[in-house]
C-alpha cells in the first residue's frame, strides 16, 4: 500500500534560481542525499531507486500546483473518463512512459462547500491512485532531471498562477522530501530551523500555552502533547488535535516557526485556536490563556482514588542534561519514603508512557535496568547484520509489581522498555498497541549546506526475543482503546492505525499468564473507574479516563494473582 504525502510547504525564496547560497537547497544537495541513502540506508539492498526518483518528480509537480500530476501514460489512457476537466497534457519525449497532466479545477474559487469537499476528496483519492500506479515503474535519474527541466522552463507561469514566488531551491528540497518518503516514515530531510526545539527553556520555565507541536506527514500542525497542568491541557486541547487557525489566521500558510511564535505572548493574554479532532474532523474553537509554566521530565505521585499505587509519568527524553532513569528512580524513592511516613505500603508502580517518543540507547537501557537484575535488555542490528546487545547490570532493582500504560502514540524508547519488561515477565503492559517504531536513524550533514540535514534509517531495535516490533508495535497484555464512551474499555480486536504496516499480521496477545476474562470479572465487580469518571465529569480539566481504566486493570491483575519475587519477575 502506497500512502501519498501531500506537501504544502512555505520555504525561503530567491529571485535568481541559479544563485546557490548556503540557505538554499541545490540539485547537488539532492544528489548527495541520494548517495547517502545508497550507502547507509538499512534496506539499501532491497529498495527500488526508481521509486525515489518518481516520488521526487511527483512531489515537485504537486508543489508547483496541486492540480499538476505526473502519471504513467497507460494509467492516463485507461482513466480519462474519471478525470475532472483537463487543461493540458505534456509528454516530454515521444518514448516516455509517463505524462504530466494539468487539471483545470480551482478549489480556491469554489464557493459551494459541498462542491469544494467533493473536488478535494477527488484529488486526494486520485493522488493515492496515481502514486500506486507509479510505484515500481521504470523511472531513472535522467527522467527526473527531464521533469525538473520542464518545471524550470514553466516556472514563471506557475508563479503567476499561484501569486507567490517559487524557486528551484524550493523544488529541489520538495523533491528530496519525496525521495525520503519513498523509503519509510523515519528517514527525512529537513531545514534545521524547522526542527529546532519548539519551546524556549529557561531553568525549566516557558511562556505560552504549554504544548509541544509536530508536523504531520501532510504538513498539518498537530498537538504532540499538552504539558501536564498547562493552560493548553486545562482548556481541553488533546494529543492528536490538528490546529487549523490561531487567532483566525490559517496556519497552513505559516512557517512552522511562525506557528510556534503565535502561541507565545504576554502572560494573561489569550490565544484563539481552531482545531480539528477525531475521525469526523469536526472543527472546534478553543480559547487558551497564556501563562509562565514549569514542567518536568518525570513526575511521580500517588493515584488519587487508589493511593497505594504509585504513578510515574515520563513526559519526554529531549533534555540531554537529565537522566530519565535517575529521575524515575528518584521519584520512586521519594514516593516510597512518603508512603512509609504515611504508614502505608505501596502495592505497585504504574509507569505512564503515553505519547512518549524517542530516547537514546543509553537512556533506554538505564531505564529498563531499574527493574531488571539480569538478562538481555535489547539488541540493535544494522544493515550489515552487525548486532549490539545490551544486558542488565548486576544491581538491586525495584521489585514492586509494575504495569506500563501505553497508547498508539507510544513510540521507540517507550515501546522498547515496555516490550523488554513484558518479555521478561517483569511488567504487565496495558492500553493500546503502540506505534511500531523500532528505527534508529543516523543524522547526516550536507557537505556544502549547513542549514539542512538528513536522517536515514540505518538500524533497528530488537526485543530480547530477537524479534523486532518495527511496523508492528507492542501488543499489550490487557488491551483497551482510547476511543471511549465512558463505559468499559476492554476490547478484543484493535483498530489498526496508519503507523503499522498493513502487511504485518498481528494476533492478539494470548499470554496465559494474564487471563483477560478473570481480570475483567474482577473489574466488573470491584472497579472504581466508572464511579470516578462520573464524579469528575464536570471538572474543568477533562478526567483521564484512559488512566482510570488502566488502574482498574492493574488492580484486577494484582488481586487475581499472587505477587512474588524471583529475579524481579511478576508472578
């Protein structure tokens, strides 16, 4: 299955397209990227180079004009009856197996909303079909250069049509993105300013609304995670929300840095967001008041409606000056001491890894090592078949029963920790199937261009079972979904999301150690989640339904099984 990534970029312009400066992206940069992929890409012996070139050409055509399509001539001939009005068809050479088609429908001039949506959906469907048709066809570097020459010859006309300046630098960069997207979802080329830290940190304080944003695959601005206790969280912004407007300004026409700047301002001032949420993408207005915020990397607390359980949340890995493992251990010791002072005994630890992405090899190993006395933690294998293994150190690990809460956004380091502890039966994993990102990408710099960089997938993480969770995700022992209606969230068949490979068959986790029916029965009779949800339904902050049900599931496990210790193993 080929998924087309629709680009809508706004890049720096330069009047003289041949005046290559360091802040522009050149054809030689594009060729350097291709060469690095050939040398370093994990699947370099299997990937089809022609797919990279044809994606490059297709993306460049689409960047000029969303109605300009590169397509196989055979596809064009067999689908003409399905096309909207065609303005012109270009065939660059008589023997070319492809044509460039310009459609004559302008979405911007369509005032009827139903007609607008109908045309927009047609274009989206047609992009996917055309990309499928182009995949694994015969297309080489010379073909790509010929398409690029065609674009250069007609560039002035497209600039006039779009009422904005476009340079060859823009197109070379967009083509490079197309080449990377032909590989996988982890390799990428980027303009360094776009990927700088999005929040200004000053002794762990930031000014703004308190959320981390990311660019989606189609350049939508997505809420990665509202920070705990932030104005964004209090106002009801959720992870996965798509920001459409800020203060009535459409963010789709903004540079990413500009989107970040619009969140910031004088403390106490307000920001008007228009977001889209959920599968129906309903538009929702949200008003957020800016504050000076403090935030943590790791935070531990007792669960309010079950104070014998310790909750340790890991929010992010991105601070290189902080050891996540040390912070987690510190929070655990603090809570243990506090529990002793209050004459209560902790019965378990719930690690919250929802929305958690990234993590270095050392930080992941240190975190798993907190709960393991011996054994293989994980391994890494590169494209040459070379394997690096990480083992537990002989230490005194935390021995309390552990549950790990994950969701569809848990990625990379969070997945690896959950999967490793799950394999060793040291933790029970609760929640949704994780995103399936076991990739390690190395960063490369361009020889003559300091303002751009690239990341190329070159290795994969493997669980202690010697299996990779890449494009599969970690299957929780107890599964439920975040698509809730306030009722019991247990479910037997999950909904696959776009991060997972459609070709990978994933069965339910049928670990006999965790009989779901027995746990469900206990939860039905003794669970507190639904009562807590009802009690807090009018709270100004939306109750954490996912967490409440996870606590019930963990308690169901603890109550229906005898907890013991044997090398840290849960029994």
